[in-house]
C-alpha cells in the first residue's frame, strides 16, 4: 500500500473591501509612497473596517467559499487548526468560534500562535493528523485582523500590515502529492525585537498600558530584517537540498510577504527567477498568518498537479521555516 500523504485539495481566501493606500497613510504619519514602495514593495492593503467583525468573520467567508468549491458541508470537517495572532478573544479559541459560526458540529480544533510562520506550523500539524490516518478532512486556516493591533501613529509598523485570511483543506493522498517535508524553527530570543508588550499574563491591561500604547505591535524592524533575510533564505535552500530539488525542479516559491527585499534574497539563494515567485505584498501588504494561503488562493488557477512548491516564512518569536508541498490538483 502506498504511503498516505496530506494533500491540499482546495484553497480559498477572503480580504476585506476597504483599501488603505500609501496616499492615505501619508495623511496619518510622516511617510511617503516612494519610501514605502522602495523599502517594502507595498502599495496598498485591505482593512476590516466594519464594527463588530473580527478575524473569525473573515474565516466564515473564506471557509464557506472553500466548502462550496469542494462540494462538502461543514459537518464533514473533523479538525480546524486556526493560525492567528489576532484571535477574536484571548479565549475561547477562534477555532471554536469559527466552528460555531459555520456549523461544523463534528469538528474539534484549536488556535496556533507562531506569528508570521503560523500557517506553516499549522499546515505541518494538520498534515500529521492525515498521515496518521486519524482524520480524513482537516481545515487549516491562517488569518489576521492586523489593523486591530496596529498603531496608526507609528510609521515603523502601520505601513506594513493589512488584514486578510486564507484556508486550505487537507485530505489523504496515495499518489505522493501533498505535504512532503518541512523544516520549522523557533528562537525565543527574538521576542525582544517583535512583540506586543501588554495584554498577556506578563503585563495585563491597565489604563497605563493603554496610555503607553503597549497593546500595539512593537517591531525593531532593522534587527528583524537582518534575521529574516538570512533565516528564510537558509531554510528554503536547506529544504531544496534535503529533497534533491534543483532550482529547475521548484515550480513556485510561496514566501511570507513582510518585505520585497527579504523575498528577493530568498529567491536569489534558491536560484529562482522572479517568474517563479508568488507576490501579493504590493496589494495586500503583510497579512501575517493570511499571507501564504492567500497566495495559494490567488495562484490556484495557475497551479498544476505535481508542481513543486516551497512555502517559506519568518516571523515574531522568532519563528521560521520552509515546507515542501507537491501540488495535488
Ligand atoms: O512579518 C514579520 C517579520 N517582519 C519583518 O520581516 C520586517 C523586517 N523589517 C523590515 O521590513 C524593514 O526593517 C522595515 C520596512 C520595517 C523598515 O525598513 P528599513 O529599511 O529597515 O528602514 P529603517 O528602519 O532602517 O529606517 C531607515 C530610515 C530612518 O531614517 P534615518 O534614521 O535614516 O533618517 C527611518 O526613520 O527611514 C526612516 N523611516 C521612514 N521614513 C518614511 C522609517 N519608517 C519610515 C516610513 N516612512 N514609514
């Protein structure tokens, strides 16, 4: 009997309608379109403006689209893994809230926090439940309402992030397609350079923490850049070597979108030309956990069975990694 792998059998995404342009940011902070474009590659991002809507609501839109496309119902889902740093609430998990909203009565699930690498960590975790034979339909969701934790008076961070969410369905495959290999890493010393200072058990919310704007993303961009540019390139090259993939064998690089310069360095290290690199940073910015599934969603029509994809990310923690996926449809 052939080995069972976990194949992505469907992908869908959702981004809010509101477009936050560089021109609008110029009115909020001391920045300009030219600086943002040349230093990051970002032109615009989407923002979830509607009051009362949270990360799980983007999940409802994306998952309902996926279920329809795949021709299954919410009751067919056995496990939901929701990668996010902006859960609706600290608890219960957004996986619980999403399951309730879509009516997934037979699923269990949990949230997974690994910042910008969260979708990769969730994909690897979900794949194990398929490979073991425990489950036949696992939903892996990645998304964030970053606008809920971004300080729109801080030009170091507000120009980068946007809101969005994507999801994939994992099912068993006996043709050798799906999640083939992964290299995933953490280094907690990186917490000093990218974090949210207050709101957790270390520093619960007080009037003072709110006044000090400590519930927003803090980033020492230069230091994070330095680690990201080497970290993402290194694991991406390693996963190619380990699987005997030459640059010709790799059909697509699916990189986290934090900065176009980090993506370029990764592609260069892998020996890939620009045409093999999926890019959505120009129109979505950095959507944290949403980035990689949103790329797969946007590129779905171009993907072919047997294509070799290297998914690669770097984020807060630090967390980083690369996952080798053979496209299944
Ligand atoms: O997704 C999670 C992981 N995150 C990342 O991977 C992000 C990694 N970091 C980055 O992408 C970049 O560091 C940033 C895009 C955040 C910043 O770009 P940079 O090239 O590292 O800029 P910098 O912080 O070194 O600042 C260069 C200059 C400074 O001015 P001086 O000191 O040279 O006069 C900044 O004050 O640019 C200034 N600056 C800005 N100017 C206009 C910083 N932010 C802005 C801005 N608009 N928004």
